[in-house]
C-alpha cells in the first residue's frame, strides 16, 4: 500500500498536463469577419482599376471639385489618410484577437505594428509575395461568405424556433385537425436548418482558433517575415509605447502623420441616427468648421438634398405638403438664406426687373422649363455627394452586418468636407427655382 501511495505521489509530482485545446472564436466570429471584410476591402481599393477610378473620375467629378477641393494633391492625401485609418482600425481588431492567441508573435502584434509605424522596422526587408497574398485574400473571402451564410442560417433557425413554440401551443389546444401534419413538416424544416447551421459552423470562422484567424496561418508568407519581428520581449518593453497618428495639414494642404498616442483600440461613438464607427476616425474629425461635416450637419444636408432631388424630378405638380415638409427639414441658417433669396426675387418682380405676372401661358411654360432644367443641372453634381454621404455612414453602421468586401466610399466623395457656404448657395438656388415653378402652377 505504501509503495502504491508513493508511486501515486511520484506520478502526480512528475505528471505533465497535456496542453488544453486552443480556444475557438464562436460568437466572436461575427466581429472577426468584419475585420476580414475591412482588410479585403482595403486590398481591393489599391488595385490599378480603383486607383484609376479615384484619380480620373472621383476626384475630377464636378461635385467634389466644386464643393470639396479642386486640389488633386490634397484630395489624394485625404484618401490615403482615410485608408490608413481603416488599416489602423483593422490592426486594432487584430490586436484584440491576438491577445487571446497562444502564439507569442501574435500576442505582441500591437507592439510589432506600432514598431512598424514608428520606423523601428525596415520595411524594405519585408518580402511581399503577391501570389501568396492573393491566396490569403481568396481564402478570407470564402470564410466571409461562409460566416455570412452562418449568420443568415442562425437568424432563420431562431425565427423558426419561435414559430415552433407558438405552433406547439396551438397543437396542445387542438385548434384544428390538420395542425399535426403541419407541425411535423415544420419540425423537419427545423431539423434541416439545425444541420445547416452546424455545417456552416464547421466551414466558417466559428470553429477556427484565435491563432488561425489572427495569422490565417499562411506559413509561406508569415515565416518569411516573422524573423524581422522576432524581437526579445525586454527590448519591446523598453520601447516607448506612444503610438497612433494625428492628421495635420500644412499650408499647401498636404496631410502628414505624427506620432501621438499609443492606443490601438479605438473608441466608438455615435453619428447621426445609427451607431457608426465615425468619430474615432481622425480624418473624420479633421473637417474644419467651414465644412458641412465640421458643423455636424452631413446627414441632415444629405437628406435635404435627396428630398429636393425627388421633387425636382417629380413629373407631377409640386404640392404644398411637400414644400412645407422640405422647409421644415432645412437647418435654421439655411431657412434664413432661403427667405432672403425669395424676398429678393419678389422685389425684382415687383420692380419689373424680372417680370412673371401677366405673361402668357406659353411664356410661363418656357420659364418653368428653364427653372427645372437649371435645378436638374445643379442636382446632377450635388446629389451624388448626398447619396455617397448616406452610403459612407451605412457602410460603417455597427448595427448592420452586411459583410461586404467591396471598396468603401471615401469621405472626399461625401458632403463631409464640402464648403458649407457653397452647399447652401447650391441648395438655395434649386429651392428658389422650384418655388418659382410652384408660383407659376398656382397662377394657372
């Protein structure tokens, strides 16, 4: 007995525990897939086609040039700064995943990324294998697709399970004789959806480990560069951990990055009516007070412009209700400018400078057509900025998980950096023209 006890004690003392299985993402897969989408979107935004589109179409579009800036250098710097901000947000998310990894190199990803941005790593030594990266992107897109299908299947299953409980109550009450068959068919559908969910969990991010997702475990690409980042922990601890970037514009409009704060984890605030990861974006906050975004009216102006666009292109007569609703949508400053412009128009008519009253019907028709053409011409270059403003916000809405990998809209395409006075002037001109059409309609 003594020998047995001793051997047991020895066995216990020298017993080496087997490593526990690595933790999988589970429900966090939906957060991780958003980071994948951001990275794939960034990668696609740097293709020759997208850069050509940016330089030849977006930047040179009439609305961007008129309202934001005609300076191509400034706009390209602005686009570059925003894409770098997107990369920083992706890096912050990867850093959070890395903190739960077993690999040391992934745990210290935040320090490695900070070291790269501070110039501590010679980027010329990095080998960029295009073919390898293309394979990683392709694999990420497949995982995004599978995780999107998983989310849809889980939502469908949840809805069906709620309906099943209701039907079971109805079955218990024996409302009608045909309910039994319906319930059995319904149960078969639930079993099918449960199997579908399990299948998508197997092929999506759900069952992948934090190590695999944070590194994608692409050995060929990772091993080539890991030696560059394989630094001792002591040297990392001694380094100044101040990091992050602040955007500043010099006198010629070129945007620079300067080291400022170290946190890779951004704060999340709200913008407009939905939760949007916007105010943690440095490029977003940089808009001066002379711009629409600088005074916090991007979304409101976008809605005003889009409502005006519908009225301009409406074939029917302009109604009093539509005019009243549109006027109520206008910010107070814009209402004052519109009233002043309309008063000025009336005075000209009363003085006979711009006569309208008493004209023949044919003359009124031509005048209405002229005003509508002028309004449509303005809306052709003004409306796209309003559409892109709402699209920019929708793409960053934290409450909507679309898992898109297409290149996202840039702030320079929106009203955020548009000159407030110029936007006001354009909107007022359109509204005055539409008011003239309304007055002509009333005289008929």
